[in-house]
């Protein structure tokens, strides 16, 4: 029997409210087991030829590999950014409990 592979999904969003909305929808749809919201981070990036420094909220979602595509679709549908950051981070080891 093959066990589900666990992964984190790292997402940056505009603010706490958006992180809370996406996390709640993902939990209700049983796409994630847990969400961690880091309410304020600073991101520096180039956008349309300009270097930007913006406050963002980081959302980390804990899920399994076979739910990623549906989770990615949910995030994209409810995200306010034109190009959202949605990264799947595989977990090779963790606490067995």
C-alpha cells in the first residue's frame, strides 16, 4: 500500500483577510489539514520593470500530493494577484505522529 506523500503549499497573498478566506475554503473542501498564516512579511520583487517592496501575508497549507491540483485551482480562483505565488514543497521527513 502506497502512503500519501505529504507536502506544504507556500502562498503569498495581499493581506490577512485573503489568507483567512483561502485557508477556510481549503479546509472546508478537505483539501488541507491545516493552514498557518504569517500576517506580515516584506517581499521585494520586480514587477512590470519596477523593483517593488510590499507587505504581504504568507500562507502555508499542509496537504497531500494528490490534492495539490485541486488546491492550486481553489487558490487561483480566489486569489487577487494577477500572478500568484503557489509553490508545492515536498516533505521528505517529519514527525511520524
